[in-house]
DNA sequence: TGCCAGGCCCTCTTTAGGGCCTT
């Protein structure tokens, strides 16, 4: 019995840069817990990486060094976050990015998690091949997803990613007659060659 | 001073290069 795709934790990190291997750290985590397609819980916290972030990151995220100076440490926040996610499956937009930071931050505190990742970006590229762009902000506009106008903040991005994810999952039911798509099906869909997506979806009706 | 991410995906491909995404 595999988990339904509509039950997962959708998360988003704001970070000091693109690569934990180059010393970049998380500065904010935002997440929403979905159960059967409903948001049942949320998690959000800034975290102090222990060094100053660049002016680019301050401008990009709106998260300032002053804000971070009052925030709890990454260790403290990630320790609470690992309890929040438990063994739930995880979703993120361009999940390989968020997975790298989650893994790196949890390595530093000697903790882990039991769930698996799925990627809304890869699924979107397959289900909406006609879309010009699969950037999160562009997909929000493309699908008319409700939002509060805030982007590049962790909880706001996690909220719209969750809406996008549910829209993608539901489109399998509405447009492809796949009742209750499983999380595993979404993971497999994300790996399909674009040209065989139609065949794949027909096979899984 | 010079270095500078990683994975996916397409194509004028596979002995490679470059755009898209994430901050």
C-alpha cells in the first residue's frame, strides 16, 4: 500500500547560496503538511547560519542580516523541523536543490528522515509541456494559483508549491482518469521521457 | 589570483555543450 500523493509535506528553503558543498547554509525553512489534499499544519522559521549573508541574498529574499541576528541557530531549527517531517514523503519545486540542503543540514546535527522526495518542477515539465517556463512564480501565474504576492520567502513558496502539487495530482484524476494517484506514481512520472508521458498515463489508469 | 553547484533535458549528442531551475 503506497501513500497517496495528496498526503505529503511540501517544503522550501531560503539559503545563503546555491551549494551546501561550497559552505552555503539554510536561512529559512517553510513547510506545509498535506493530508488527503488539505493543509493540516505549517512550519516556518528563520535560522542564523553563523555568518553574514550577501547583499544579493538580502535583496533576493528580503531576509536581512539584522533579521537573522535575532534568529535561532540552524541546529536548533532543523532539530525541530526533523520532528515536524517525521517519516512523511516530501515535495519541493526543483527538489534536488532542497534535498541537498535538507541532507546537509541534518548531517550537521546527526539526524535523518524516512520519507522520499518528489519534484513539482519535473512533474510540471511533463504534464504541462506547453508551458513556456516552469519557474515557480511563472507557474503560479500560468495556473492562476492563489497567492499573497510574496515570493522567495520559505512559507509563501511552500504554500504555492503545495497548491501547484495538488493541481498536478488532481489533473491526473480529472484529465487522465487516474483515481487517487500515489506518491510513487508521481515520482515515476517525473522520470518519464517527455515523449512517453501519454503512454505512461494510459498504462496507469 | 583564480577558482566558483548539481541535476535534468535537449540537440547541430553519446569522445559535448548549453539552457533551465533552485538561492
